[in-house]
């Protein structure tokens, strides 16, 4: 008996080879755009049918209905807008109703979209509708609202070729390929488990329990496109998933990579994931207590109530061809030697919560042992390679503050001290040095100053992820730019932000070049602290006021922090004091 097909008909947006050749021959005369990583993910899932029933990027009527009702204009359930978002400068030259070529980062032509409509959306309205908030503390909202004013392009897509994946080639499957593989393997019922985190004992135990109770097979379907801030880089995660497969009974589970750009939109996103897994041929999918939610920032409350995603998805059960499997929060009970739902735990004090991602990273960084009940040895070995002890981890010291706050002086002192320490190669990326050698052609407009800082961040990341130390000393006045650099560097190394909170009056009194005076006279536009704002850091590791400390005292405070956190060996540090 053949296996049933779940999910219904898939759209096929890839054209014939003859049509592809015709499109390629026309491409030289058409405007084109280079897609971002997020846009590439969306395009791939459009082309391979995972976003069925969509046949392209949403036009305005569909977009507005999705915001208002979570449905397309024809009433079809679709909770997340899939749009082609362009900066205004990139949209120049694109004519409504005319073709637009979509290219990857290397310039290869992937598809053509008929630009049926171009419009400027109300992105604050989109944020409120999709995310339930306009707070830029939400990373999805921040991505949406902190871009330049955008132009949306909607229209039908003709695919020339899918994006190419050179890594883990046996693990990328289109929905048609997975459906075919399920049928060939006799998998009639398949439960999808999507995650953007490594799988530890809790997730293995839970998914295996669901497979047994539902008499189904398991599709481990991790999102490896654009995921949540702080998520482990996906190469390491895939190695973890491959190792975990050995802890499932033979032929009960398979691994496939999902090139999804997550929005972290909570309940709406959980429903969206269900539709996507339905298109891949799965009969059920697991939704956790905080499914599709962004990580909480510090002491911040949750953006979505616990279990809200489960309740939301359950409301659409009659319209889905995939079943919701809701799971309760679980904790490890040592007396029972297993994880149990919190509702079944009689003595809550005796139950242990799983380590958070941050706790696990800090435990590995300190070289401490991870409890056996939490994970598997093979998984931990992969994680130890990407989260080595601080003594072996590259890092970036990122000084930020007003001109004259003491950044360059402290950066030079730390540069000399860390070279003297001799434990890692050290590179100084002072603002003036970078301007002369890396950004000579840039001016001092907000756009150019921001680009200069991002260049510094790119170089610092290359240094840190290869085990070195980068010392950066720009003004870096904008919080969004500093946050982006932190997220980039924290994937592979450590980002240590040092805010020099020296008062403006003190900075002005130190100004030997007279720049502040010229700025107050209006001779220097966009001068930070005078005619352009400085946004104070929200999570600096160190805050130092150099009006209260001599340079050597401030430098010593930084060195002591590095010793305390394990970046410098205490014995070696004592030799450079």
C-alpha cells in the first residue's frame, strides 16, 4: 500500500530549460538586484514549493489581507507576508509590470519576478499586525523597522535555478524529494520537529516519545537560514544533529535542512511553520511552549505568552492537512531519571530545568562539566569546538564614546599590554588608522560613518574568529550598528564593549584640534555630541569615565576584567602589570 500524500498540490515555479535559456538571454537588458541571505531563503522556498500556494512575492492586496486577517485575498490561510523588500536606491529603474532579475551574492541569475506592483508600505502597521508589537527590542521588528525606507515589489516568479548549497549536499531536500522519499520508505505518518538549536537529551526523549505514541516516523527539520540572535552557527548545529541520529532507533528518524528565514513572530510564525511542514509531506508537527518566540533580552518580559502559539494554531485545525502536537514544558527529575511534564511533577523543587543556551555557553567557556542528563558526549564535543574556554577564544575589545573620551589612548595601552602578554596575535583598529588605510574614500555623512564602523566590525570579526584579538576604537555612535557588529562577532568569538562615558564638557576641554569649537560654529556638520546624537550602549560589558581615572588605572580595570573572565591567564597578566 502506498503512503498517503499530505499537504495537497505543490506549486512549481521552476521553468523548463528552454524557458530558462530565454530568460538568461534577456537578462542583460533587464534591471537586477542582488538578494540578501534572508531574501535568498524566501526565494528558495518559493521556487521549491515549500511556500505553496504562493506563486511569487505578495502583491499589495494579498499583503494587506495577510496583515489584517492572516489570509491571502482569496481567503487562503497564510499568516506571514513574503515580500521582496528593496531599499529605495535599489528600486530606482524598476518599472511596474516589467521583469526584474534576482541574483545571488556571486551574481548568478536565479529567477525573474514580474514587478506587477511597487509600493511603499506602512512597516509600523506590519510590525503590529505580524509581531504584535512595534518594539525594536523584538529582533524581527528591529530588522523590519531599522532598514532604510523600503519599496516592496510584488509579482509572479519564474525560477531559473535553485540556490546552490555546497555543504551537506545530501541533507538538502525539496518538498517533492521528501514526499517521494517518505513514500519509498513506507513512511505513512511523519512528525516534523523544527528547531534552530542543538538537540539534547530533552529534545531526543520528547520527539521519540511522540513518535512512539503517534506510531509515526520523525523528520528532524532544523531551520538553517536566518535564525534567532544568539543561535549557534549552523555548521556546528548540523554536526550535532548528525551525532544525535545515532540515539534514535534505526529507520525511525531522518534529517533534512530547512533554508528558512525565521521571523520569530510567535503564534503567527508557528502556524506558518505548520503550513510549510504540510507542504513537505508531514502529517503532524510539534509546537513547544515558546514556539517561534525571540529570546528575551535581559530582564525583559516575553513578547508572547507561554503556550500562545499552541492555542493559536489549534484554532485553525480544520483548515490544515497537518496535525498539531502540543508539548508541555518539561524538567529533569533525578529521582525518576527522566524528563517529565511540569504538570506531572509533584515536588517541583526536586526537578531540574534544562540549561539555557546562555548557561550552556558559559559552562563550556569556563571549562566546566555539563551534566550527563542534559546532553550527549558527541554533541558536547562539537559544542566545545565552537565554544572553547575563554583562554583559547578570540575576542574583540570595542571601545565606543565621544571624541576625546580617551578611546585611542586606552586602545594603545591595551594593544601594548596584550602584545606583551604574548598569548594571542593582537591588531589595533583605531578610528584614525582605519580611516587612512581602509576607508580613505569615505566622507563623514551618517551613511559613510556607519559604513566605516561596519568595515571595522568585519575586519574585527575575521581577526576574532581566527583566535586573535582585535582592538577597535571608533566613536560608533549608533546602537543599531554596534548591535549588528556584536551579533556578527559573537558567532565565533567574544565581543567586549567598553563604553567610555566621559562627560561632553571634559571631552571638549581635551580637544586639541578644535573640532568641537568648529562643530558648534556649524563648520563641521554631523558632529557626534553636537549636531548628531550619540546613543549610549544598552549592554556594555564595561563602562568607564576617564575623567575619574588616569589612563593606566582605566587600562588596569580592563585587564582585570579580562583576567576575571578567563581571557588572560592570571599568572601571565601579573607579569605585564
